[in-house]
C-alpha cells in the first residue's frame, strides 16, 4: 500500500514538472522551439505539392492573377477597324414622274434620292506588305473602304479579291512600317483551349474578349458553302466580324465571322473561320485574285437508313445525289439523281461535306474515279472536275 502511494506521488510530480517546463518554454522562451543548428528535412505529401503547383499555375508568379496582356500586346497592332461607305439610290415612284403630277407639283419630287450607308467591321493585317484578311460580308458592295490602324493612322483600301463560298475577302493598303500578325496552327486546337477575340464591336473601338474553344469542325450551319467553323464563347458582337481570334501566345487561329443570337448580341455562341482554311483562300486570292476550286455539278445528302426508307432506296453507306446540274461534269459522267456514291478515288465516303471539300481541292481538269449504287446495282465511272462557275472573280 505504501509503495502504491509512493509511485502515485512520483508520477504526479513528474507530470507536474513536464507541464511546468512546457508552459515555461511556450510563454517565457519560445526560441527554444526553433531549430538550433539542427538540419531538419521536411517531406511534403505528393498531394499537397501537386495542389500548390496547380495553384501557382493558375495565379502566376508571386501570387499575381494570370494575364493575357502579352498575347494581346503582340496581336493588337495588326488588328484594324474597317469603315465602309455605300451610295444607295432610292428609286422614284412612277406617280412622281407623271406629267399631270409634275404640272401641279413640279419635278423636284421626280429626282432620285441618294443616301450614303455606312457600316463597321474588323480585319487583320497578315503581311507587312499591307494585305488585310476580313469577311466578305464586311466589305460587300462598298464603294469606299477606309482602314483605321491601331496606331491611329488611316488608309484607303482596295479589294484584292473575295470568296463567297467561305465569306472571306483580302484587302490591300499602302503605308510604311506596317505590323503583321503571327499565324498559328488551328489544326492543333482542342476544346477547352483559351482564346481571345479582338475587334471593333458596335464601333466602340478596339476591344478584347476572352473565352474557350467550345467546339471545332462545326458545319451544316447554313452560313457558307464550305464550313469548318471554330465555335467559341468569347463574346463576338456586330462589328467583330473579320477580326482576330488568337491563342494565348498571340497567334492568329481564326477570323471571327458569325454569331448565333436571337437578340443580335453575343449569347456565347460565336463562330470563326479557322486560319488553316483561311490561309489557303488568302494565298489563292493574292496570287490569282480569286479562288480556284474543283466542281462536279452535284448536290447531295448523307445517306441514312431513314433517308433510304423515304426514297425507297437500298441502304448503303455513302451520299445520295439529289441534283445533277445540266451539262456539268457529273452529268457528262452519266450520274443521275437518286444515285448513291459510295467511294471517291477508292476511298469510302463517310460524310458528304468531306467529299465536297475533297472535290473543291482538285485542280480543274483532274479526273476522279467514282463508285456508286443505282437501284441496287453497283457501278463505276470517271468525271473530270472543272472550275466552280460564277462565284468568285478578280476584283475590278
């Protein structure tokens, strides 16, 4: 019994001493808790390191928010504002030219009334020689085109050529020390990539908006004949047309072209022509004044089981020819409405849109091999493509 009391007393004394020592160090001399020349290696958990690393990538160095100012600064000098003017002549009502009417009221009402209509848009300087890439609808029908550069200078522009099938146009101005944008690679874009739209919305002046790539390869929108749009939620508004869509390195990846909107303003669905498509069009316009495209003279639809049932056709993968243009290459090759094309140059047809692009890339005079099915019977033929008629001509 005496031994148990002694041990209890000893344990209480030790605990009291330790508590007193801890309070002394904590309140009187906290420096004793610090490392006193002893090397201490702290190993952080991998999860914590990854989280801190990701946080640093979002906020940038020294905790500052990420900025796209460097990319904008690189691209902005090459983005221009386009001001167009068009003279519209209003026809005179036949009543105003009637001799009896003029007898009482004179001929002052019989004179045609002219009105100058102006519009705004954007464009991108793609060479230091003064070539500007923009949308065709920005300058279509304009009698006068004035370019306002980012540095405040202005210049009169002439039309080098246009392409209605992609809604692109190339202009040219003459000025000293012109900037030009760096052209990127739109084929490497991924959904989720950050992009910036630069233009002149509503005429308020050069404006930058940001967003991401919402989709690539958008087609069947009914905007142009050849569609391969980049979709973005970067705000694009009237006046942005023809402006630049750039990546975070300040490189041009697209030409802002259209918006989907019920109100006329941005609703987060904008479309840009990828530079991979625009570059080929631009090169041909600069070299020839217009775009040279192969043409077969057909209209077609993707073949589906539903379409086969509707048209009483045997279903097979390919495209159903709906129209054959008289005296065109397809008519000369013996193709008929209702034929189903299943292969072109030995390659199976997956999508009608891709086939039309393939044909358009052929030089006029090229002979292509076509395989198809007519009323369940296979056939093959050859057609010689020609230049697509009546669409694009050199600028006057």
